C-alpha cells in the first residue's frame, strides 16, 4: 500500500459510518495514542465500541486492527523523526512571537475597547500590507457589532470619512513603511472629531503622534504583530459586552444556517 495513513483516512472518510468517523478523527489527532493503545482503549477514548475500531480497519481496506496500527505506528515514528530534525529552525522562527505578544498597556486597551463598543460607527483603515490585518479586524468586529466600515487596500473615500462624527471611532493600522494614506485618514478623522485609535509599532510613529489612543504591536515589521493585537482587541470587546455580542452572533448563526454557509 503506497498511501500514508492520513491519506487513506482522507480518501475513505466520506464512506465511513458515523462511529468509524469518530475513531478516524481521534486517530488522526492522536496518532501516538493510536499507535500504542489497544482497540478497546481507542474505542473508549473515541466514545465508541471496540468492535467499531476493528471494523474501521476493514472499512479502510486493511487486514485487521494490527495492520491498521502498524501503518499508523510507522507514520507516527517517521513524523516524530521529522519533527526532531525541524525543531531547531522552528524554535528560531518562534522567537519573535514573544515580541509580537508583549504586554499591552491595560489602560489604553480598556479605553480603546470602550470606544469601539460605544461609538456610533467604526471605520477601520489599513493600507497595502496592513490591509490584511485591517480586513481581519473588520470581519471579526462585524460579528460583535453593527456599523463597521473598511478602507480599500490602497486608498479611501472622502465621502465615507465625511460621515464620521464625534461619536465615531477610527482604527488606523500603521507599521513601517508608513503610508501617507494612513496618516491622511487619521488627520481627517481628527478634523471630524472622531476618536482615533492607532495600532502601530511605536508611540511616535506618524499616526501614533496624533492618535487619541495608541496600541503598540511590537517593534517588528511583521503582519502577525497586527493580527495578534487585533485578536486581543476582539476578545476584550467580546468579554466586555457579552450581551450585545451574543445577540448579534445568535442572529448571524440563524442567517448562516438559512444560507447553508458552513458545512458543519
């Protein structure tokens, strides 16, 4: 058999029974346990009978449970060796995360979350590389509240900014290399009386200098620093205003179900 264990599961998965699918998912997620446990132990962990575990082996076209476990064990051992070989470079890649997730100023985070919850509308601006993070925050915030707007990747409409009021909040993403569009949005928002929240790498960045609230995303130029801080903002909003967020998410779930948006 040339197929790997995971490839075999993926190929056969649609044809498995409900119980066999539970076993298959358990084995994929916990290959080490599957390689060492008995059929009875696997069944107990997966919430099915020992017989269902054994039947899975035959459903996959194998010669029994021992054949299934041998295939799984060989793949697990091979995967373990590969992980050990790759562990050093992966550790090096992980180093910046401590920098991206450095402690956020709790006072400013609280002020930002309060403004985002209470504002009549939220305009989120991020240009070029920063637009990825801006879009993510826009999408997630739309699940928590209404009247959330987003800039274009390379610009913005003055007609949209014209609608900002002193009750509005504007989030501006800005990491090096700083774009003139980010500064222009912040400046225009200030003219309209809106509260400007800068997500940037330093307090004295061009946008940070004029922002009402500055949330620091670390000293790197990596987009993940923006995404990490955005997640903190969303989680804080969700906890601070559970009732409103819960009602909106409930309404969204009904729409998702009606439209059949998600498979599971």
